[in-house]
C-alpha cells in the first residue's frame, strides 16, 4: 500500500494523494497585467492531468510593485478574478485541488522603480558579482504603509476565494516580504513591526482568516533557516511559526533560505535536504507539514510520508521535467495507475 497515494484531508480540503505541485514562478505574463494567460493554462492543467493532488499556483503579488518582475501574476484587482476562475475550473475537472501562493517581493522586487521593504537594507551582493547584478536599495515602508500592505494581502485572499481556489498559501519564505519582516538581519525597524518580528505575518494571517471560509485550510511557506552569515536558525523560525499557528495557519510548507547569498552555511541541496526541517516543524508545532526539496525520486517521496516526516510532499523541478510526474510515480510505486482515458495506451 503506497502512503504517497493515500488520500489526505485537512479541514474541508480532501486530496486524492499526498503530491503537491510546488509554486513556481513562470515569469510569463507578457502583457504585464498580472493576468494568467494560455501559458499558465497549459502549464497548470497539464500537471492536473498528470496526477497531482494539490497544485499551488506560483507566487502571485498583492500589488504591482510587489512582483519580482513585471511578468509575474497578480491579484491586486477584481478584474483578475475571472481569469483565475477559468483556470481553477479546468484544473478541478481533473480531480486535482488548487491553491495559490499570495506574496509580496519586498526588497526582491526587481522591476519596481522603488522597491519597498521593512528597512532600507539591500540584498547583499557577492564579491564575484558586478554592481549591475545588484538589486535596488529598498525604501523602508512607513508604519501606515505596513498596515495597508496587510490589507492588500487580505483583499488578494478574498479575490482568490471568489475565483474558487481550494486553499491559499502565504509566501513567508525565500526572502520575500513576510520573511523580510521576520528576519533580524533584514528588519531593523523601531516601530512595533521591528520590535515584534512576527507581527506583520501574524496580522496578515488574522486578516486573511476573516475573508476565507472557516473550513478552508490556510497554508504558510516558511524558510526554516537562513544561510546568510548571522542569519536566523530553526529555533527562531519555530518560535515565529508558533505565533503563526496560533493566528490561524493550518499547514506549514517548510523550505529554507532565499534571503541573500549563502555565507558559511550552505544549503546541502542533496535529495530530501529540507526534510529534517519539516520533521522538526511537525514535531514542535504539532501541525501537518509539506516537505519540499529534491524529493522527485518517487521512493524518497514515499519514504518521507511513511517515515512520518511530513503529511505531504511537494515537487517543483521534477514537475518541470515531467508534467505527469504523479502518474509515473504511481505506476512505479503501485504498478496500478488510472491515467485519463486519452493517455491510457501510453501510461498504463
Ligand atoms: C522555476 C522555479 C520557480 C520557482 N518559483 C517559486 C515561487 O513562485 N514560490 C516559491 O515559494 N518557490 C518557488 N520556487 C522554489 C520551489 O517551489 C521549490 O521550493 C524548490 O525548487 C525546491 O524543490 P525541488 O527540488 O522539487 O525543485 C521556484 C523554483 C523553480 C525551479
């Protein structure tokens, strides 16, 4: 009996298996209006056909300035809603569930004229990089603007619910805005959002909870550790995650790094290298977790579930390599697979 191919329920979300498509920016909004287009349609619906239990659509910005690039998705306007609705409905036809990762890039906004962040601290540039590689120095948000940004997350979440998403993931990882507020190296504010590094994320969670259905699970992606010199460690991320859980996060998607170029501590980048972080979140917080990072070997993904390290595994690059990763993994692990009728002669 494969555990990877057993169903999983959290609140009102029931998944047919434990496979999550990790959020992956496509930088493909050629019209720069934040609206998903044919590329996104083909990309996401293919992975639904390919046997994925839960698709988490890529980092989607709450404001135009919060995009990494102008080619990113957005949810800053009601005009976006019907375009996502079409995509959501098509994904659901293939028995997959779908979430969206809501985010703000903060100081990592590459195309913004003036990126904004908790403080005016730019992302560090490595010695071997030239000045032209450097990201712009951000402007510190005023306290009033921080509160407005919380509202923008709330409004984007409300639009996601209207578009029919089954769940929402807040992007609190990889050095983007929520992570920036959590990071002692990036946030040197003197107001309440600097004195309490969990406050910004916590307020977003509480605000989002007021606009999503009570039985919809809320996901939060976090970087368990930072790799910059002087970066935070697991004790810090878990202390903050406890606050986030109390505020209403139901599932943590446990990643690491992304805040700047790694210093002495480097990400291992070996198969399953972030699983110990997921296991620790699960143990210390007593919450369901999604493990991620080089888990595309089906037996490793299976072992992550059977060993009790995580409830769900998410696959990113493995699904770029193979949109039918789920079907192929099922065939490998169970010898039994039910592809769509049209593909039976190829995959069964
Ligand atoms: C092309 C690409 C785009 C990505 N975009 C995002 C993103 O939008 N949000 C996010 O949280 N992580 C993003 N990531 C990170 C992945 O979600 C994942 O955490 C990482 O690739 C490790 O998983 P893997 O080993 O299965 O690829 C991206 C990764 C890739 C390869």
